[in-house]
């Protein structure tokens, strides 16, 4: 009997399990209250307060959903709470809502050019925050309501704006009318209340050139001003107006910008009233940077070594050729109507040769290049002389305490130079020997060189005193300051052809006929060769343009441009030629036509650009 009852219950349990698996409920069923007579708790919001009623007879406790909002603070027993929480009558529940207070803010803003200050008044109206009333519910969500507070805005005091400007230490002209307008606003606003003083830009001198005769040179295809005599009016000058500096709102001075470079007047011209007048006879030089009258040396025959070294302060014009061993050094331009053979030419401006330069050396605008190399040497010598002077004074103070001071004092300088300043002696000797030829027209250099040769060459025989060291030191400093301030002119070398020669120009180089053969060309700007460059080198900073590079027999020739935005243009490029652009090289092993390269287009579709990269 018991077994049959047990089997019945097992069978009934299996049926019940199968029924649950086959028909699962669509939603979870609510958990029934443990007691049918139970009453659930509830909560609701009334007049911005939370009212909680606990359950009875084991009903459910009410829950509250608290939003994460800065305007609401909900604490249960002192602990801040957010999200869904269970509440009870026994809890100490604090609900605090925070509205936005009415505020008026004042601050300033300075313009980018620092010439004006704006005062900004920012008015923010207040608001009240409350919880929305709700019905009693087992689950209550807190909903925040915000209401703007209508309130009369108190006007901003002008004194408050002025105090703000004073506290921030602004300087300038105060706009009281703007402050008054700003204080009358009932909403936020901004006004420029203080202004600095803008600089007044000056006006450059206006030059009206007098129409003077012009000479045309058909052989050289040149046009230049004719010779003029002393007293000739060159320019009628209308004086400009100097600019006046300004001051920013912090009280600092703003300089008036100088848009136009000042015009340089040479030693061959003077100002007379509002005119610029020739001070001597000579050739007029008139450009945007310089006005001058220079002397001219005209040689009507060929120049040879028998004529000696020609050094001239002005232009040198040779109507014939410059033959073997000749040496010409001019502070202006050198013009040769014939050829140049085995000679040396220095010119501070242009060198123009009508025909061919053979196995010669030519410099144009060379002083700036030489001074660039000379400047570090001068600084080294100045530093050495300062140390020598310091040690000399130290030893002198000790020697003066001796009984034989008069005999020892003259020996201090030689002892210091030979034992402690050997490098200084070497630099002084190098200064004299290395630049003697290049700076033969530099009078200040020649004066320094003569001083070193006469006073410092034999320090054992010629005692050097404190005043001798100071004298040389002062002259070295003055000389260095002068060469650093020298601005180079626009120098040009223009020749028909160059064979086995060296050409160096601070400006451009133009080869106008068949070209260059086994020659070395260096330019600080650009080189243009109409014909061929064979068996030589062309180095420029900006650009090189060549008609034909190399020859069909594979003669090695090269072109180099150093600027990152430089350009190389070659109409016909033969094999075994080298091209270098921005430090990247390419050697050609087959003939190429119309080669064009730019430094800023390397890595494009040009095959040579790809090889350079």
C-alpha cells in the first residue's frame, strides 16, 4: 500500500516537471506576499518633502529612485545616496534641493594687439529647484523642477569697473561713455572701456631723381649713367616723417615699424638742403640701396704684370685685355673689353669681361665672404687679448712689490705670450699673412696689420705694456663691429666663356656664350650658363641653369644647389654627370633631356627625384 502511494507521487511529480518545461511563463510571476493580509509600504513627494509609510503584516518596503544631479542631495542617515534605494519611516532622510543664485560677474579681456581693454558684465538670473509632487507608490522616482526667479537687476556701478581696471594695472585712455552704457544694461554685455596709444607709422623720404645723361655701351650691351662733375644735383629729396612709438594697455612702448630700409649715401655724395649733390667727379651709382659717385680708372691698353698691382678706390675699366700675371683690385666694378689670361681680379661690385677668362681667378663682392671667415678669427683674438690683459694686470700687481720692478715689468708681456698664449701669437700671425692680398684695399685692416708687424712681431725686442695691449684690443673690437655691420651689395660676374678658371660671386654668375670648360663656379645666389658646363663644377645657393652638362665622351661635370627650395634646370644632361640638390646626389649613366628639379618637389613622379630621395 505504501509502495503504491510512493509511485503515485513520483508519477505526479514527473508530469508536473514536464508541464513546466513545455509551457514556460512569458513573464516572471510576482512573488506573492507571505501573508495575504499584508499591506505594502509606499512613498510620495509633497511640498518638496519625501513622505514614507512602512509596510504592515510583512508587506514590501517602498523604494525611491534618486537621480545623479548636482541640484539634488539625498541622504539616508547622513550618507549621500543615488540610484534606487529602500526607504523606511525609521530612516533619517534629508532631501536638499539647490537652486542657482542670482550673480553679476565683472572681468576684462585684452585685445590681441594689446591696444584695447574690454570690460564684460555677465548677469546670470537665479532659479529655484523643487521636487515634483507625486502619488503614493511602492516605487517613487524623484523628478526635479527648476523655475526662474524674476528679480530686478541691480545696475553695475561705474566705480566697480574703474576699480577693476586699476587693480589690473592697465594704462591708457578711459572711455567713460562706454562704461556708462555698460552700467545701464539689464543683461550681459561688453564694451571697450580703455585704449592704448597706437604707434604712428612714419613716411620714408621721397626721392625725385634728376634726369641725367645716360651712356650706352654697344660692345658690352650695357646702359649706365654718364660721368658727372662735382656739384651736380642728383636727387631732389622730400623728407619723410618719422614715426612715433605707441604704448600698449600695460604701459610698454610699441616701436613704430620701419617699412623701408634706409638709403645709404656713399662718400661721393653730400646733402645740401633738400638735394643730394655729387661731392666729386666720377660715375654715378643710383640704386634702391645706395647713391654714390665713384672715381673711375680707365686703362686704354692691355694690362700686364709690368703694370704692377692695380689697387683702385672706384671702377677699373680696361679697354684691352688683362694678360699673364696681372692683378686688379677695385672697390667698385671691373670691366674688361678683351680677355683675361692667367690673372687675378677682385671687385666689390661687378666683374664684366667681354670675352673669355683663361686660367684666372675672379671674385665679385668678395669682401663680405672674406669678412664672414674673418669674424670668428677676430673674436678668438679679442678673447685671447682680454685674457692676456687680465693676466698682465695680475702679474703687474705682484711685480710692483719687488725692488727690481722697473726691470721686470717690460718682460711680463713676452713671458705671457711665449708661455701661456702661444695660440694668440699664431692667430695674430695668421691674421697678417692670410688676408694681406684679399684686404689690400681695406685701410683699417692695413693699419692693424702694420701695428702687428711693427709692435708685436718681435715681442722679445719690443716690450709691450698695458696700454699697448689695450690699444690693440680696442682696435680689434672696433674693426670687428664694423665688418659685422657691412651689408653686401648685389655683385655680378658676367663673362662670355670661362676656361680652367675659378669664379666666385656674392651675387649671380652669367656665362653668355659657349660656356665653361674645366672651371669652378661658386655663387651665393644663382648661376646661368647659356652653353655647356664641361669638366667643371657649378655651386650656387638658389639655382643653377645649364644648357648642356658634360659631353658625349662622359667628361665628369657636376652641379650643386644647397637651398632647400633650390632649383636645377638642365636642357641636355650627358652620362657621368653629378647633380646634388639639398644634400642629395644623383649620378646619370644615360643621356637625359630637359631635367628640372626643385627642392620642395623631391619624391614626386620625376625619376631623378626618386633617385635623389
